[in-house]
C-alpha cells in the first residue's frame, strides 16, 4: 500500500482464524444454533481440524448442514451442524444465518486488524521519519553551531583588524596634523628669522664700518699733525663711511631684531605648551589657556584675514593629559576655518555653571544639516569633495573628548554656521 507521497508499508501477512476470531465472537453464535434444536455445531479448518465447537448433552446426531466460510472469495473454514432429521427444516435457516453472522464477524475483525496494522505501520514509519529528520536536524544544528563559531571567530578577527586599522589611520591623521602644524609653525618662525638674519647681515656691515672708523682714529693718533687737520680728516672719513646714517639705522635694526626674537620665543613657548612635551601623565589643565595656545600655534592659518571673537570665562582646571585638549581645539578650529565663509569669523566661548564646563567653537559657514549630525564624528565621514579631507579630524576630536570624560555635539550657530559644543562634568570635592 501507499500512503501520502512516497510512504509505503505492508499489511495483512498470513493469519489463521484463531488470530482473527475470538471465542467470544464464535461460541455465542454456535450456542444459538444449539438453542434452535441442533445437537452439535462446529467450525473446522480446511483440514477438518475443529477450531470451535459446542455439543448438546443428547449427542451429535446426524450431519444436517455444511457451509463454507469465505474470506474475499476463498474458503477459510467450514460450519458443520448436526442434529435430528425432523429438525432439518428449522435448523437449515439457522445454520445459514449462523454462516452469515460468522462471515460478518470475520470481515469486521479482518478490517479491524488491517486498520490496526495500517495505523501501526504509519505510526512506525512516521516515527522513523521523525527520528531521521531529528537526526538530520541535529547534524544541521551541529554544522550551524560550528559555522556560527567560525563566523564569530572571523568577526572578532575582522573587528580586531578594523580596530587596528582605525587606530593606525587615527595615528596617521594625528601625525599629518602635526606635520601641517609643524609646517605652519616653521613658516611663522621663518618670517621673523628672515628679517632678523637680514638685520644681522646689515649690522655686520655696519660693525665693519665702525671698525674701519676706529682703526682710522687709531692711525691718526700715531701721526704727528695738528688737531684741526686730524679733525677735518676724521670728519671726511665719517662722511665717507656714511656713519651718520648707520647710527640712525642701528637702533631700528636692533629693535626689529629683538622683536623678531621675542616673536620666535613666543611661538616656541606656545608650541611647547601646546605639545605638553614635559608632562608624562595627567596634570591639571586650564582649558582657556589651551585655547590661547592653540590660537598661538595656528597664527599662520589665522593671518589670512580670519577674525577671532573670544568670550572666555574663568574655568576650573580639569585633570587630564594636556595633549588631548590641544588635539580637540586644534581640529575644531581647523574645521571651523575650513567651513567658514569668505570672511572667516570664529567665535570661542567658555563658561562654568558650577557643575559642568561648556566650551563652544562656532563658525560663520553653511552649518551641518540635521540629517548628517549623527555621522560627522564617524571615522572617514566628510562633507568635503573627494581628496580634500580624510574624514578623521572630528573622529580624533570625539575620541579625545571621551578620554577626558566629556561629550560633544553640533548645533546651529546663533548667527548661522555650525557650533561645536563640548561639555565636561567637573567632580566636586
């Protein structure tokens, strides 16, 4: 037989009547024939062996009827009825009725057996299929777990590689910023050094003239001539060497050179303070002072017409690595200069409300669209044209702000443009 799609099972193996009929099925029927007047009623197999039989106390009597018991057209047993001849007419219908009853009970029992076997076969097959499916699912689960484990390992490896790559790029960005800063500072130092060097060359020439004049005086002292003649000769030599002009110019040259040297000294001091090269760990940091130092080292970038407006209120010091504050302000001010309008205006403000320090750096550019504000601190994100920015400057700012325990956000500046607001909680004693 076939059940469903592709489910095959076998039922109905060879069975004898003893397996299909029970005593309770047959004996009551045979006893009913005895009640009708028969002296003996038997059900025998094809070899004549008695399967079930009942006999009245009076004996068997004569053979009155023999009926075959058929199952699906084949004889499987015989019903034999004995009795007295005078009861033949009455017993034959009873025997016929008994045969029909036995046929009915046999067919019903066969159907029941077949139904039970079919159900058992289906259940067994279903159970085997379920066990097979369960085994396949177990194998699939094992493969999935193995794949998930490998995938998790690979994800961790890739994550670690990405973190290393990001850290490397952040370091490269910092080094690039340092390189740009060094180039700007070098330019700022070269300007005063240029005129200091020029002034020194001029002073060197002037000193040469002074030496010539002094040697002239010394030579004149060795000559035995009238004082008036020596004075006239010295006056001529003075005019020849243009010492009157030299005397007037020396003061300006020295003043300019000293001013240039002081300018170089301030730049170096700002750069040294900005870098915190002498500080190995955390130290008290005045953020207003760090802003001023950053403006000092960026003076070359601000010299092109950028206007700086400062509203700096006294701030309590915070404990952190000084380089972090410098990185934050350097990148934010450079970002403001990059995105400011044709006439750059950078506004710096700081205040302290008793619990938090608030520092803002605003520009007069186009501002940051609201849809992009959640992305601008992500690594590699930039609104500049391709090749014009790495997208790492604000990522450096974000990392540094987190390291000093603060938060940073961007909003619309009051006069238009973008305003970056850094908030740092200050712990109480």
